C-alpha cells in the first residue's frame, strides 16, 4: 500500500460545494477580518498570550465552520506532541477489510473504540515491502505518522518492533507476545479455553485425543497446546508428545491413512487449532471425509477457535469463540493509555465455549 488511508472523523463540517483545496488559516483570517496569528490562537484554544475577546473568538470559529476548515494533521503534529491519529499495521499483503477475514472483527472493535475516544485511524500493511511478514525498517517507520500503533499478525518482525519500543514509541500487539521485551499486548485466554474443550470431550467419555496444529512457535499456538495438555492432565488422561501432531503443511501430512491409524490405536477425538489460514481444521475435515468417517458417530472433532468463513455453512464445530471485537477495543484502550503516558494494563479476555455439533460419546459408548 503506497499511501495510508485515514478514516474521516464524524462531526466535521463539510467543505463548501465546489471547493477542491483545503481552506487555510490565512483564508479563515481574511474571512473573519483578523490576523492569522489570532486564528491560530483561537483554533488551538490557547488562552495564554494576547487577550482575545469572546466576540472575536466566535467570529473566527464561525468563519472556520463556514469555510469547512479542518486542521492539517501534519501541521498539528509539528505544533503539538500528539495529533489524535492511531495506526493499525497488518502483516498481510492487503489490509483485511473483507467481512469474511478472521481479522475483520478485530477491526470493528478497534474502529468503535477509537471513534469513542476521538481518534482517527491510519491503516498500514507490509505490502510495499513484499507482503505478509516482510515489513522492514522503511515500512514500520511509516507508523510514526501516528501517535501510536496497533499491530496485527501471527508473525511480526521482532527486531523492528524492538526498535519502536526502544525509541519509546507507543506500540500494542494484538495477541500475546513474549518478545521483544517491553512490548505491550492484549490477548485472549486460549489456555483456559482449550482446557475447557478437553474437559468437555473427557466428560463425553473420550480417553485418547490428538491435537493437530501448525509447526511454528506462535504464542497463540503454544497457548492452545498448553491448555490442551493441561486439560488432559486435569482429566487424568495420557499426554505427552504423541498426543500433539505438528505439521508445516497439514493438508499434505494429515492423510486418511494417518487418521485411521490413530483410530486403530484407540484415539476417538481430534482437536485442531485455529489460525488465520485455518489449515489444521481444513486438513482434519478433509482427512475425515476421505477416510469415510461419520462424525461425531465414528470420531469427535473440535476446533480451538472459530471456523473459517467459507466453512461456516457446515456443522458448527465444538470449540470456543474468540472475542475479537472486545480484543480490538481493549487494544485501543491500552494504546490510548500509552499515548497519554499512563499505566497500561488489560486482563486476558475470556473465550466463550461452543458446544457445537461435531462431538459426542466415543464409538464404544454408542455400542459399536
């Protein structure tokens, strides 16, 4: 994206019909019959310095309204410490504005909270430097146009984020991160949510389960795995490495033969993590279908998150829903606090358990 896009702030007066250029303070001054210095003082609401009568002040404000004057954000940046702009940087090739995109509900929460607090938004992506995950110093340097920036993305460059943090630039990452040190973040409680899903399956009678996840160290994945293993431990069920299947390419590696092998070994429930690609869940559904399984009669399936939008018409999966809109709002609250130089803390946001239709008692309980 060559230029950042800015959301218009509600409540601004429209420019007069036919105008093509932004009216300047000099034009407001001529219209009100005062000096440009007086206009600057009135519009900045500065009470110190030369006394300005209330009549003159109202004349300037009326002239500004009639001309549709809007302060230039760049000029205000030079004149003041803040300009009421918050950045949102997405480590994706295009900004995720499609309603079907998993990031879209985050943006709804971000926009609502920003508007409530009187902030405009500037949207950035890494596309000008090669797309997702390829953002370098030049791309991330652009976020300094704003007072602070939210970052969305499973794989954000640690070195560049560390530079912003070290410079004292307000930064919040949407999603838990262990590094760089000093980075603020907001996140969902995936550990407790995954634990609850395993507890539900155990209560149905399942004694052996396998977690299917992508092969990376993203905190969202490790939190889900930790909650899965903790749930097995709480239920007194076998855990260990053999209960977690990691793959860089689940579509290739999760075959019907592998699924049948697990079933033959006594596994009766399969749990997949949600990611922005939905790769693990898609692979699990495809393997189960190719293996001829009737779920949940032959095996139970669960998803640690919400299904991809293009699979929403299928049976609702057992699992949990991520409160994305609430997380977006929490991220803005934290960033606004950092911009104001205040202490910034937000608790982990709880996920909502979803019973769904893809889990049931294991086959032995059905009498098979």
